[in-house]
């Protein structure tokens, strides 16, 4: 493989104009395809096959409530006494203005709480949330707040009241920091710009490809999220690794073309297998049987594959244009290596037993809070306390009870004409359950075979008591099905929780096999996968401690503790696994290369860390900066995701890969690279170390390119 990639690198360098033109044409074609072929995405997060999802399908078919997908809003009024004449007049006037708004289909009469201090009215629109015009939210707020003239406070919740996205200040700051890190790492603006450029091109192609796919497949609105984050991360990492090796080869006195070939033949081999490991892990999301995760995983896998191809072809082509400009101006042809990485590696090797025990112990302790991990879908109760959605949520909870924000829809099916009687019997059973505050009279369809009731629980949507109530209703000896936003959230969270363990097993198993092929060792892939499990457990623990328990909440600007959003664990596993395997391959490949070429095991470890520490540190700091930018977001969901990703990258890169890994390799010595003879003969020799490039027949003269 090294020889093949060497030739590819030299070809791309020599034919740089043609190679660059091919990628430009592809980018244009993908852009045209996205503009002409893209279709809508699905906003709702659901899992076909769950009871709540099946019940929603029945309701749409039997009750004709497809309008439930349209935008809606609750307008919440609060005051000392809303039944006074002036207050009633002000509320009536506000509702009249709401009825005159464009796209508003109906406005219900207000419902007043028992203490007469809270009231709400539901505004139903005739279009979906994505079809609402940009000024619809402002018009809604202006009309509702006309009641404030009577001393009434007015807040809003629902899909029509959701705010648009804010300027991504934190994310932009993260990219700026990333650029500064690249400049400091390479000492050259050209070298700093290449990884960002190639990564952005790869992500652009991936995003455009997903847009094209929406015209042919039903894809979730979240499909591109994992592809965007991971595509940017690995795109920068792969380019960093190859560019660093190219600069090393230039310092050794090689020509630009030969340096590009050798960089692709050695570092490029590691990139191929790092990328292949990530692609397999992402594609493995399809085994859990959840459609939106399957599409998310395949989209991200395709984006990572594009990043690999760009690193192997477009990057050496751009290096052909840049030439020696990737080196600092005042740098001599040869330069002594910075000693920090070597000093760190020697210290770790010298104190290897203590390092392993201390680092592992810290990570295990950090992981302990993960035992209390609770998952849920976000609602207005997890919104920032300053938003109108959160204020409306709290006011409705205070006026009508916590369960008002998490009603359960109970579907009753019976023989034609029997639904009313069956529903009445079911209502008696429901009322007798613990934590049931109220059961509304049944609404029966014209055929009389389907009825729908609303159950108001005593707890909020994410309370454990509400989850137990859903389970109790499903255990009743009656033809009932529970659905609604609260039940859907519970089912999605349970399904995602159940999928996490088998997904981890598939990822770890496939990664072990592939890394065994790369490193021709049993201990190295075992160490790599166990290290990843330590990283992910510590990350879950830290996230639970901050966002569920409230530790350091004030420091990070977290004003509300809540369960972790259901989709986050899958995101963390996918993204952190991709980066962890990058760092593992980048560091250990060079150590194995030195060992295969005759170095002592400890010397090989020290050399591997010395060569890779600067690149891995730069890559990790870049990712930490980008992800930490999300912590500045006012949205708790985005804030928690940014914290988890930044913390996970820091732990895996600096504690696991650059501390525990070299210490364990030193403890194992030569046995770290042991492979049974029968397995050694069975596995193909893929030559990631580039041993074949040292042979006489692989040279700028012997290899015919183009």
C-alpha cells in the first residue's frame, strides 16, 4: 500500500493543475445538484416501530389530525386576577389581534387557572413551522403583548414562538483559535491555511451531497450534524499529519515531489486506516435499527471518506503549488527537533507504572457520575431562563401543575360504534392510577372505532414519575396506546439508551480487528479500544456532574440542571471515536515504524511520541477550541454538547494517547508488537510503516508517474 500511495502522492503533486480542477468541478457539480435536486427534511425526531410512533400513525389515519404537524403556540397570560373586567377585555383584544394574523387557522378561548392568576390560549396555524414567514414570530409576540396595557404579563411557547438561530460567535471564535494554533504550529501562513482549506472543501462536498440525497430519501434534519462536526475534525487532522510529514521530508533534503510521495506513502497510509476505522464505526450505526441514526451515520461516513480522498489527492496537489512556502522563511534546510515531546515521552517511560495507575485512577473517578446518566429529549423546561419559552413553561407549571407541560395522549381502539363505551371504561382505569391528575373526556371519530383522551400527569415531561406512569398505562388490561410528545420522548430515549451498548460493542470489535491488521499486534488494538472506553466513560461522567448535578454550573453559565439530551451519547461515541483513532494511529504508527526499523522498544516509543506529540497536540487544541466555542451558546443543549466534546478530546488526546499509551507500550516492551505466527501469516501485509519505500526500486527515478 505504501508504494501505491507514494505513486499517488507524486502523481497528484506533478499533475496538480488537473487534480485541483477535478475537485473544483466536483464541488460545482455537487452545488448544482444541491440547488436543483434537494428536498425537504423531517423535523420531528421519532423512531418507527415504537408504540408512540405507531399510535401517532393511527391517530393521523383514524382521527384525521394531520394538522398536528402544523405550527402552534401557547400564549400565557399572568396577573393578580385575570377575571377582572379590564383584564378580560385586554385578553379578548389580544386574541382578536391574533386571529387576524396571516396563516393563523384558529385561536382557542382562554383557559384560566383555579387561582385566576394564569391563563393560556392556543394559537393554531395552517402551515408547518418551516413554512412560517420570518416575521411570523414577531407578529405573534406583538399581538399577544397588546394585553400588557392592562398590567398583564404575556409569554409564549410552542413551535411558532421559537427563536431563530443566533450568530455563531462561539464557533467563529473557535475557528479563529484553530487558525492561530496552526500558525504557531507550522510558523507559516501557507501551511496553516492548507488544513483549514482542505477540511472546508471536504465538509462542503459532504453537506452538498447530503442536500442532494434529501431529494431521493427521507432524511432527518439532524442528518448533517454529525457529518459537519466530524468531517471538519478529521479533515483538519488528516491534513495536519500529512503536512507535518511532508515538511519533515523537505528538511531531510528531498525534492518537493519526492517529499509529497513519501508523505502520502507513510502518513497517508495511517490516514487511510484511521479513516477506514472511523467509516466502519459510523456505518455501524445502521445495525441499531434506528432510521435517523442510520442516515446520520452513513452521511458522516461518506464525509469522512471524502476527507481521506482529499488528503491523499488534493492536498499533495496544493503542496505542489505551495512548494517550500509551507516552511517558515527563516528556517534552515535542517532544523533540530523541539525537545518538549521527547522530554515528555522520556518522563512517561521512566515513571510508567505510576503514570498508568494515576492517569487510569483519575479517569475512573471522573467516570463515576456516569452511573447516574439520565437521557431525555429537550423541551421548553430546559431552555434558558431568560427566554419567553422557559417563562411560559414555568408559569403554566405553576398555574396548572407540572404535568400540564407533559400531557399524554391515550389512544383507544374498539369495534365500530364501541369506542365511546370502551374509552369510558378505560378512563376509569386511568383515573385510578397513581400520579394521574386529570383525564379529559374522550374524543371519538365518526366511525366510532377510535377514541382519544388526554391524561395530565402529576410530574413534568422528564420526571421519573411520568415515565413510570406511561409504563403503568401500557400495562393496563385495556386496548390502549400512549403517545404524544412526552411519550415519544420517553420511547426515543429508551431506544437510544438500549442501542448504545450494542453500538459500542460493534465499534470496539471492528476497530480491534482493523487496528490488529494495521499494527500487526494484539496488545496495541486492545490498549487502544480500552483507552477509548476510559475516555468516553470519563466524558459521560463529567457531563453528568456539570449538567445533571450542577457542579461548576455557575462557572460554565449553566442555570438549569436537566437530563442529558438523548442523542448526545451517540454523538459523543461517533465523534470521539473518530478523533481517538486518529491520535492513536498518528502516534503509534511512528513508534511501530521505528521499532520495525530496528529501534529498541522504549526508544521507539519515545521517538513516536517525539515525532507525533506536536501534531497531535495541535490537532487536539484545535478541536478543543472549536468545540469549546459551543459552550458560549445560551442553549443548554448546545452548551452541553460543546463541553462534552471539548472535555472528551482533551482527555483522550492528552491523558490517554499521550500519557497512558506510551506508558503501557513501555511496560509491554517487545510483547506490545507480538502477533502469533499463524495469525501473522494469515493477515495481509499492508506496510503502513512504509518499509517498501526504503528499497532501492522506490525512488524518484524508478517510479514512473503520469
